[in-house]
C-alpha cells in the first residue's frame, strides 16, 4: 500500500501543479470537467459494484474498497480546495483592479485652498 500512497501523493502534486500553471485556460477547464465526469462515473460504479472496487483495491495493495474510495475522495477534496482558493484569489485581484479603475475614473482634482493670514 505504500507505493499507492506515494503514487497518489505524486498525482496530487502533479494535478495541482498542472492546474496552477494552466488555470484559466480552455485546456485546464476541459481537464477539470473530464476529471469530474470520471469521478462521478466511478462513484456511481462503486456504489453499484462494491465487490469490483474491493477487487481493484486489493490489486493496488489496499485491503478494502471503501479505503480506496476514501483516498480518492481526499484527493478530490484537496484538489477542489486548491482550485477554489486559486479562483477566489483571482477574483480578489480582479475586484481590486476594478475598484482602482473606478476610483481613478471618478477622481476629482484637489481644490486649491488659499491660505488666510
């Protein structure tokens, strides 16, 4: 089971790295959609054919199919968390730029104050 854990962690790092570098591109968006569909199909299959998932888990060195599904859920959760963080960070930068542009557009020149003696 150790080799599967190492492979899973390397997979997580590779996926996160890919989507950090390519975020906002059509390729990354298509990749996310394909991974989501594959994960949903796997989840439905795992619910219907639990013995098959246990067999796959055993071949990977994991004792129970439920553990395999749990590992995959942890990976999916970590990926979703990183993806959401990156999306919110990009939105914050966009809002800050928009706020600056609006502030500069509506700026008024300073009024000259005459000093009185």
